[in-house]
């Protein structure tokens, strides 16, 4: 991976963390995987039970990105955050995980209201 790609990925992680802070009013920052294990999330948040995988690229390989999040999530809800140039952030989650994710997001919003 080129330095330019790594830098774009790091910027994407910072952008995604800022969006999580804005939307949910919680602490969120880059996970900095080199400080943790290979299963460390791309961003660490105060949202319990959610594992965020961040992809800042033009052509997302959706199922591969989700498979990576699933492999790294342990018992957490694997969630992929993606943004292409000039596009808004989107979240990708398995449909079966959606009720649990909605519950966790509701609890987070309620606690910070």
C-alpha cells in the first residue's frame, strides 16, 4: 500500500470519528491499530458493542469489507463506514444485526440527550 493510500485511510478514519462525535455526542477517535491487535477497530467510540471498519475509497468491495469487519468484531456488531470522493458517509451492516445496532445507537443517544 502506498503512503498516499495510507494517508487517505488515516484521514478517512479521522473524518468518520468526527461524524460519529457529531451524530451521537460521544468520544470517537482513530483506533490506531498499531497500538492494539489486528482486530482493533479503525475508530474507537463510546458506543458499546459496535465495531467500526472505515473504508475511504472510490471502489468499495462491499462483501470483502464486511467480511473484514466480521472477522475483527469478536462479539461486537460489525459495521462498515464508507465514503467515496464527493459522496456522503454510508454505514453498512448485516440486516440481522440491524435491530441490535439500532438498540445500541438509541441507548447512546438517550444517554447523551
